[in-house]
């Protein structure tokens, strides 16, 4: 390839389908207009990383009541829109592929919305319509709990064994409106129901391959083949605990301790000496585990390409939603390292561009085109 890695990365539409950055707006009052030293994503580091489209996840915990989750979703949307409006030189809001491409042409990043966990729509199709109007362009049907739409992959006890009767109507209405169905986090049975009931291609916005790292959040080879056959894409997650089984085996127990000591730390107003020491120790222990690298991440891309070709895979970092990252991908400013690794492995320019973003944009364009045709 004669083109430099940097040039290729700059030319490509680079799309990241999953960042939890709105949480930092709500919980840390982060200023996304200045280069941050905490977290993984802000408008400055997005530009440095050559990322053109960042999907901000409107995430609500499954522990909230329906009204609390609707309120929380509206708050995260409002905070993000305010942050975008405060930085018109850097980013703009996009709700269509065309708008995203226009923003890139003007040297600005595009922020798009996905909703992670469908709880905020409650049992009300009118709320689904309203969230569409507010710009939501994919919905991760559930998070870590079964909800009114479908079962999650996390709990052992399943409520619906797939999509609920209401969930089937939600999928049909999402197809009709032009919202992508996201099968990350949902149970395997829910995935196969999406395959059965979604008339439009759908996506996994932040999942890895189960064949390389056995975890229910990752997809089996059969699921990846079925998803691709239906025209969809799997966007590879950067979470070390999903990329590497070796890492995960050491990580999960320590992660529980980390979470507990972090809660105590926050409660103590960060002043209680005992709480600070316990939290710092938990943090230190997690950092001691050998992290996977950008090469291990690209192994997941290779695996999908071996199964179904280079037209059905992309990137869904989960930045700002994960405690640790792979070596070489410490935050969004380092995204070019993926392009570098893809080029080193001999991917063609077209394949690299497709993986970096065009595959996802193809699905979203298809979903837009199919709206109101059912
Ligand atoms: Zn997630």
C-alpha cells in the first residue's frame, strides 16, 4: 500500500458505535470541549484519534423504575446536546448518515445517539416515537437485566426466553421508524428472535467473539454467521475482559472488590483514609493484570473476517464504560493504532475503510432506506 497509515485513517469515515461518555457529563460534570486527563473520550481526543462518528450511549441501569429510566434518558440526551451546542467548532449532532458525512466534510466530528437498555420507552410506543425524534438511532434492547422487551444474557433466570410479545412489536416499530436493533447484551434466545422478527439488518454495537474468549456477552460463530447473513455487523468491543479469557479469569473477582471499594470511597466523600486506601489497593491490583493489546483486539476482527469476510465487522469501543483498556488503545485518541495493525496484517484499503466505519454506515443507510416500507 502506497498510502500512509495516517492518510488512510484520515480519509476513512471512522465510526465508533459505543461510548458511555454521557455518564461522565451527568456524574462528573466533564467538560468535553477541553482535552481531558480522565475518561476515554472527549471532543478534542476524538479529533486527535481521527474518529468521525461517535455514538453516545444513552444508558440506563436496569435497576431504575420505568419513570426513573425515562427521566434519566432525557437528562443524558439534554446534557449531551448542551455539550455539543457549546462546541460547534469541534462537533455537531447527526441523526442521519448524510449529516454525519457532511460534518466530516467540514472538519467536525459527528455525535449520534444510541440507547442502551430499552427501559425508558416503558410500555408506550409513543415514547419510542419520541426518542426517535430526539435522535436515537439504535436501541440495545436490554442491558444486564431482563426487561419489558427481552431477556438479557446476564441473569440465569429468563423471563421471556427471547423477545416478549411487546418486544416483538418494538422490533417491528423500530424497523418501521428506521432505528437499528442492537443485539449486544441480550440473551442468545433474544438474538435468535431478533433474527426471526427484524425485517431490517441489525447490529451488535459492542461485542466480541465467544470462540476467542468465552463469555455470554460475546457472540458465537453461528451467531456471527447468522448476523452477517442477515446483512448486519458485529462491532468489536475494546473491554479487556471480553477480548481475553486469560485476562477475564483474573479480572472478574478483583472487579467485584473494585466496585465495592469504589462505592465506599464515593460514600466517604473521598476523605475516609480507610476507604481511600482500600479503593487504591483494588485499583492497583487490577492494573497488575497483564492487559491484552491492540493486536489481541485485531485478532477478534480477523476471526470475524475468517468467518464471514470483511464486510460485517467494525468498532464499538465501550470507552467511558470500561475500567481498563487494551495496551495501545488507552483512549479514543489512539484509534489509528487499529488502522496501523490492519494495514500490517495486509488488509486492503477498501477492507480497512469498511472495517473502520463503512460497514456500519451501510447498515444504517439500509435501515434508513427501509423506514416506512413495511
Ligand atoms: Zn454495554
